[in-house]
C-alpha cells in the first residue's frame, strides 16, 4: 500500500500541534495481539524487511522499497527521527515467537493536529492469508484513534491491488473515491481508490471486521 503524498505541513506547525499522548514520541509501545507483535522498528530488522518487502509480489503495488539492507537501515533511522519529531509513526510487524520484522504499518498526519491522517502497510507474502494483517491493522487503527487522536484515517490503494482493497474492506474501511492516475509505478500512472475509517464508526466496524484470508 502506498502512503501517497497528501498535504505538506510546515515542520514547526506539526511539532507544536500534534498531541502528546502516552509518550509515543519517546518510543512506540509494544502491542501484542493474537499471533503478532507490533513494536518500534530496530536496525536489526533491516535484513529481514529487505527480504520480505522487496519481492515482486509485495513491491508491485507500493512505493519502491529500499533494495538493500543498508537502504532499510537508513529508512529505519529516518523513521525513528520522524517519530521523535512527532511527524510519523511506523510499527514493525513481528510474528509471535519470532524476533525480526516481516512487515510495517505507517501512519502520518495530513493536518497538523493528526486528526486527519494517512496509513499504509506492507507484509511479506509468506504471511498473506495468515490473519496477521487483520489483527495488526485493528491494533494500529486503535492506536491511531486512541493515542494519536486521529478522527479520520485514510488509505490509498491501486485499483489493481485486489488483495489490498479486499483487506481494507474487511476491516471496515469505506471506499469514497477513485483517484485517477494517482500513483506512479514503474513509469506508469495507475488509478487509486481512496478508503477511509472514521473514529465514530470504528467501534462498530471493529466488532464486525472479518478475518482476512
């Protein structure tokens, strides 16, 4: 899933306006759920993320990931610095019983208060159909709403990404629009769909969310 570009906000405005809750700027909490753990990215995740997220199946519908472990190390350093500044959150996805990340969930603000935000995700194809996405996604939405203060959470997906759009639908996201030629991939522009979850609707959507297989 591509996070897209969204609106750009002045750095100083973001730093001053984003709410400070649960000390998430110091370090992300570890969130344990059935079969999966969400935690802060670590530099030791670089090789595992490169192996899982650089495959053709995973990378064909997302913004190009780093192609080397060193590239992921730089990304992890950047993600930690942005989190400390209050401008970005990125959870590592770790299967229960494992130590290294096999995917990520990202959240970033589209307005200074974080009330409107955008999220994206990528998980290694070896774990597709395991139910890991649905469990992790629900916890990330909980964190976005309860800790970051998100009121509206948006996602963008290529119209050709049937698995990604199906996953969003099953956790309760609503498709609101088609963004024509909204995503550049391999030199070609693709249409995207815009999906949203509103905080007021989330309790009911979460209750009726279906496992993603």
